[in-house]
């Protein structure tokens, strides 16, 4: 009687462990799918793949400009902000090009090097842009990214999704997938050992 109870408890434990392993594998596959349709397209779409050194030539703040949050947005979503323009000397080619913060900055407004968030206070935005401009004048040389194919003549300061960030995004689902597979393998080994012991 006690042996049957132990066998039943063991089977229940194996079933729960197997469900846990399968659930972890399923969750990791969903995370892979989510990353594949959100982050990977932005990473592959970016042409600014090669890192080089940029030297600041000039950093000027122009009059306020208006920028919509996205193409085709309504008038109430358009907000004014000081336009910072940073021109740099590209070490790789020696050209004078305009610097943008990220790929998103270039899509939102090609006239300005930095586009602030609409939700920020206007005074805070002005102070932040002035700080950024002074930092560019203070630190003349810094790493930047350019397009080796030449389709984009401008450069960006940082990529939205660099290679390290993409690898980090795939790290957690990979660990979960590995853990789920390991649990399933251990359960199957335990079942095999139990059957082998019963047969002997």
C-alpha cells in the first residue's frame, strides 16, 4: 500500500515537472517570436553598422522647430523645441556630416540632431539641449556609427539595438529554453530508471 502511494506521488511529481519544462519551452518560444518581430527588424534595418571616431566641428542651437511624434499625426501631437545641429568630421572618410542621436531621431526630424520627448517640460527640454550642446563642445572626439555602404551620408551617436543589446535580449529566452529542456530530459531519465528498476 505504501509502495503504491509512493509510486503515485512520484508520477504526480514527474507530471508536474514535465508540465513545468514544457511550459518553459513554450514561453521561451513565444519570447523568441516576440523578439523576432520587434527588435530584430530594427536591428537588420539599420545601416549604421560600423563604428568609427567623430570629431565635433560645430554644435549650434537653432530657433524652435515643430516636430510630430510620427508621420501623419494630428496637430495636437506636434510640439516645438530648440533644434540642436551637430556637425562632425568623419574619421573614416574625412567628410563633414551631420550627427544624429539614434536611427529614430533621423526618421522623426532630419533637421535636428536630437529630438526630445513630447512629455518633457519645455524648460527641461531647453536645459537638456543646452547641456548636450555644451558636452559636445567639451568632448570633441567620441565614437559614432556610419554606413559603410554609403547609402546614408550622416552618422549616429548610438544604435537603438546594438549587437550586445540583441544578444542580451536573446539571453533570457535561451536560458529558459535550456532549463525547460533540461527538466524534460531529467524527467525522462527518471522515468526510464524507474521502469528499469521495476523490471529488475
